[in-house]
């Protein structure tokens, strides 16, 4: 028996553009012999199924069902492909939990916590071989002292909005006098801001997923940005970064990275596919945790599809394994 699956895309943030591209890749690669897929667009205007241009059929949010030609369609599971809110921050996960409909991502609590970079760092601290950059978390309207921050942290700093999966609002601060302006820029995006010491290292991004009851680590991608750091523009502009998959790591680094990210996946209670960004520090080779992304991009040029290809399996097989594990 084929399963009926809703592929959820769109979203209410600037990242909806990427969500639509991710959903296109996923839709093309889901096994049609196993799954009937309905792509559902979610935005400020509502939740719709669009069977053809300019035809919109609204989803009944009471039970997440669809009425098509007088036939009521209920879903066996949901593939969530929404970057940013409400797909990556736990809101949809909570809704589907209440309806008892399984979905492909981390649960509501993990999705919600991992949107907050500061809270996530606090949880992963203490994992063997994992280091985090020294940082200060400040709150809009809270009492924080710039002079104290400058005393506690070494330049240069990274200033970033504490939530938000993308790099909008981020700055690298090389001179202490520029800290104020960078904080203001970050507060335009968020009410919490993270100020971190800059770690000088090679940057990598690695996918991890659960299948057949095991945690599987994909080959890593090494990211060599042409500009100062991997910002929103570099992320989605071809040629703005050099990407090497599998990234260059020696045998010891490979073993250690696999141990660390497997432990991160377990400690944060992840499910589905996630992506962990990290540095290997230049002098020491230490693993510095940057962040975790619980709904990583699946566009044709995104890291996860590149890594799946490097592992030697097709996207079709990858999505089938993912869906069998999470949707039953």
C-alpha cells in the first residue's frame, strides 16, 4: 500500500525562497511506487494545495486534511521542507504532535531549542572532543556592559542574531569601536544577540541522519568562502564559495568528527537529517561547534544532496530510508 504524504513548503520568513527549491528537489526524488506526494504551500495567506496554476485548495487545519473533487484526503505523514519559521522552530511539529501525524524532522522541543544558538551551545558543552567559542549572550533592553564584554572576549568577534538559521544580521568585528554598531545590526533581526570570539579554522558542514535504527554520518563538506564568512549571499550564490565534498580531513580527524557529531545528534535528541557546522582550529585541529541546522537545505546545490552523492547512494534511496525511519 502506498502512503499518502504531504510535502510542506513555503514558510513565513525570507528563507521561503530556499524552501521552495528544497521541496522541488525532494518532490523529484521521492519514490513514486511507495509514496503519493501532495505539495502543500504554507505562507501568510494560508495553507494550500495547488494542483494546477491558479487553483488553490485550502487545507482543513482541524485535522490537516484536503478535499479534492469531493474526496477527503488524509495524510499518513508529513515531509517538512520549511526553513525558518514555522517549520524549523517547532511550531508545526507541535501541531502535528497534537494531531498524531508523524513527520520527518526533530520533535518540537529539539526544533525549538536548536533555533537558539546560545541555548544549543549550553546543551552540547561537555561532549567529548567538542569545543565552543567563548561567547556572551545579550538581550534587547537587558543590562549589558560593552566594556565588560570587551574585557571578557578577545578580538575579533562574531556578532550574530541568536535565532534565525541564515546569516542575516551577522558581522565580524575587528575593532572594539565597531561593536556597538554590529550589536545594533543584529538586534534588528532578533531580541537576543550572541557575541563570540572568532575561531580561526577550516570550516566544514556535515550531515547526520537516522535510518534503520542507526545514526549515519555523511561525508563532510569543506567550505572555503571567498568573502570574510559564509553569509546569506555566499550560501546561495554559485561560485561565492569553494566547496569540497568529501572535505579534507585525516583519518584521526574523520574518526573524531564522526564521534562528536553522533554524540551531538544523540544529546539533542535529533531525528531525520540534520547538518552540523564546525571549525577545525588551524593550530590545534580542535573541533569547534558552530551550529546545528535541523532542516538543512535540499536544493540541487545544497550540502546534503552533495554529501549523499559522495556517499554513493541516490537521493531517492536516501529519502526512502529517511521516511521509513521517521514516518514508519
